C-alpha cells in the first residue's frame, strides 16, 4: 500500500511535470510518405476490433492502454490500428477534443487548450514492426481524419526521458510548445521534490 502511495506521489510531484508537449497545425499540413508495404493497412478500429487488439498485442498493453482500448466506439474517441498480414501490430489513441482528454489531467495550461484541438494519446507498435513507417502512416490517416472534423491543432506529449520520441515528432513537423506549463506552486514543488526521487 505504501509503495502505491509513493508511486502516486512521485507521479504527481515529479513525473507529470516532465512532459514535453508538441503541437502540429493540421490546417497547414502537406504530408507525403514513400510507397508503403502493401501488406500494411491503417484504419479506425471499431468495437469488434477490441478482442483482436487484445489477442494480437495484449501482452504489450499497459493497464491504462487496456482501459482506453475498451472505449473504442465512443463519441469523440478513436483508436487507429495498423495491421500487417491480418495481424494488429500498432494502435494510436486519438481524442477529437483535447479539452475532454487525458491532456486535461496534465499540467498543460488549460486556457491554452481550445475547442478545435485534438489530443494524440498512447501509441504502440510491436517491436518486430518498428522501422516499417507504421507510426508515420498512422499519423497521416489520423491527421486527415482530424482535418475532416475541422480540428485545427493536434497536441501530443512525450516524457523528457524519451528524447527520441520528441525528435521523431519534430521531424514529422510537430513543434514544441515552450510555454505549455505555467510557473505555479505545483511547478515550484516539482522543482523541490524532483531531487528526492
């Protein structure tokens, strides 16, 4: 019990303050990708895909991801899946409203989240499929989908310890939101407590 409490304290006082927030202007997109493997397909999942996702990549899913996968089919929530030779190899969670997403539970300054913002949540690709351009293919489909929904900006976050992820999104045209987190009391507490963990 104490370990759970300590983990929660560490998350709220340290970890969640160490996200890098990135954004992309969907209205100005000009994306193109090289020709992809014909056996790779990316589409929006529907309710009947839940069991396929759990069967094909369930061993890789974190508890939070399992909960999110169960939301497939809800209004304003999408899960894009990548399949190769009939097997699910990738998923990417998308909230069409950043205001009603997990982003709202982070320190991202709430007055900077607009009605025309989407939030790109968890994404995962099985290790054997990494390097096959699965995530860029998925992002193209996601951003086209959001553009058709009149979304103007997509926001994604990565932890500062995953600098490769931040660099990856920047190569795709995302820009770091430098003033995403206000200098608040929690921010100052984070600075003090980050040395403890």
